C-alpha cells in the first residue's frame, strides 16, 4: 500500500485535524466550524483519493451529513474558488475512494448528485454549514454535491 500524504497546501489547522483524526477517529470526527466561519461542532470524514496525475494517495477532512440511502454527502466547494478542488478532480478520474468516518475505514464509490437530489442535499448541507451559500455566490461554477456509498 502506498503512503498517504497530507497535502502541503492545506493550512496548519487542517493538517492538525487530519493528524488527530488518524490517531483517534472519535476525537477527530467533530470539527469546530468557527475555524472556517461557521458555527458549532460539525461531523467530518477523511477522504483518501488517488492523484489523477501523480498516482499518490492524499487525504483531507470534509464536512459531511449522512444520506437517506446510508451514504455520505459532501460539498466540493474549495471555498468558492473558480475551479473544482483537486480531490474532486481525482474522484472524477477514479470514483472508488477510501473514507474514514469516526473509527471506521472503508471503500466507497463516489457520484455527483444531480437534479432534485442535488437540490435537496445542497439545502441540507447549507443548513448544516451556512458558509456554503457564500462560497456558491463567489463563483460562477455550480458547486458539486457528492455522495459516497459503501462498496
């Protein structure tokens, strides 16, 4: 198994969160949203993707909510940047990913929610973490809503 890398481009507080999560999933599962402009303690998962160019595994935390079909919903916001996040591009190239949710690690298949499902999940996520509204307002791209289901 290849080594998993924490991207150098991540802020120190995000790297710290990943390191805590890897050591103790229960301790890392909740994230203080004040660090990112939100409110309260929010659930996070760790997503591991394989680089579409590098072939290296990288890991990062994402805010999530469970879906009705026992999946996990995340938002590919990149803070409202004009381009999709690297993890999303990697996931498009290779939709089989690894997730860590609390102390459970498993393989999942990613897909982009569309239509009514997307709108419903988007609203749930915005209600959970309000800054997503500002992120969408600051970019011309439609921010993807991603669902992960266990394989």
